[in-house]
C-alpha cells in the first residue's frame, strides 16, 4: 500500500518517538535486571560467567512487556505535540477526522502487534526455558553457589549447616568456616581457618578440604566429647543430581497450552495473548485520550495516560491470578479487563463527539473532525 504524505509524516513522527521511548524504558529494565543479577552473583547464587546470557534473555522478556506501553506513550507524546503546535487543529479544519487518524495509527500498530504476538506466543517461552536451564546448570557446578558469607546455610553436601565468614576474591577459598552435621545421636562440629573444593584427577570425585582447624564429636549435653586438631581434613562430597529445570507455566510451549484443561495453563495462554491485545487497545485509546488545547502543552495528558496503563497492567496481573486460582469463571477469564478498556475507549469518543455524532460516523465509516 502506497502511503500518502500525511500517513508518512505521522508514522515517521510516531515511530521515531516510540524508538526513543523504547530505548529509555529498555535501559531502565536492563539496569533493574543487571542489579538483581549482580546481587545474586555477589551472594554466590549464580556464577559471574552466566550473567551476560541471563541479562540478554531477561531483557528480551522485559521487552515484550514494555512494547505496548512504549507505543502508547509514543502516541500520547506525538499526538500531544500535534495539539500543542495546532497541527491537529489544521488537520481537522482540512477534514481529517479521527477515522483518518486511526487509519494512520493502525498502519504502525498492526505490524507491531503481529510481531509482539509472535514474540509473546512462541519466542518468550523458549527464552524463559533457556534462562531456567542456564540457572539449573550453574547451580550444579559447585556446592558453594548457594553459600552466602555471614549467614548460616544448609549446604548441598550431606545436609550440613555451613557458615562462612568471607570468600577470597576469586571465590575459590572460604575463610573461617563453621560446619555442623548430625550423625545419628551425635553431632559433629568442624571449624577451620580455610576451606576449598578439590577434584581427584583419577576418579573425578569431589572433596571439601578444610585446613587448620578442630573437629568436635559428641552428644549435646554430655561431657564425653572427642576433639581432633587437624592440618588438613577432607569431606567427600556427593555427586550432583541431574540437571532439572523448574516446571513453570511461563516456559511451557504455547502449543501445549492450547486445548489444555488446566486452569493455570489457560491463564498463561490468555496472559500471552494479553500483550498484543493490550498494544492494540492502548493505541486506539491514545488518540482521544491525548486531546488537549494548545495552551496545555504536549505533556498535559501524559500523567493520565501513565495512570491508565498502570491500572490496566495491574488488572491484567490480578485477572490472571484469579483465573489460575479458579476465582474467576472460565468463560470470563481475563477478557473482562480488555472489555473495560473498550468501554473506556467508547466513553472517550462519546465525550469527545457525543453519541449522535458517533452513530452518524459509524454509518459513514468515518469519525468527524
């Protein structure tokens, strides 16, 4: 379809604004994801070398959530500028009504909605599965991954309670270690100055090697304790279990969700469909919502637009939870949230033109100027 001059002008204005808004929001999301991953790495829950892939994949999943709001804000800003510079008044004086403007908006919104639908339905589950696989594989590398300095932790080897005062810079050596383990009716306590993990090159068996410490064996409350001082003390560590990925609905393929009778699967399917639906509905709401007078400025309705999006997003989260828990009936699902936005759209158009004008415009298939 050959675009007219007006279409090219408006699409270019909206597209450039959306790219800027998307870049800003993407940087904010990347900053939040990176801060969370750095905290997990500092606490030893994930190794540092898996940060880049998890950051990229996590940012991609965040991009799916921000595309609807980025388009919505871009339309609000672009249309607000047209109102501020009286360009919208000139367009309407020339006979360009909301119907004509909606055509231009849909030229931009429909392809983006299709792309978002493909990302939400087919790409996002795969990226979520990849993140879970990376985390599961990383957790099997070392039993020290879940150990946090300064905290008592139930370690993965032998079900012992472990306390570590600090780690070396490369996180290979633990300093001032305390270990407690139950052995029937007796308790074994080991304190050591340092501890490391070593692998027997012949058998491949892993050992937890403690150096310069004491070992206490006995029953709490009794005086019959055995105290052993050692220079080096090794504890055999069991082989790690096979890598298993957490079973979550967000990494289940969409084809598996289709036709499922499980409520959580149905709720997840409607959640994935909500992203493209919300993008299209927010694009339609942006036009009447952005109406301002030239004296108000292009940012006059931006706060109202943000409030509309926040309420819409929170209602979607709440509706998904209700549907998955069986609170909402199956026929209602999450559709009632989108229906509320449609009602808001109709209210804004009626408030702008009046019901009689809308009925006339519906017969002419064109909203008046």
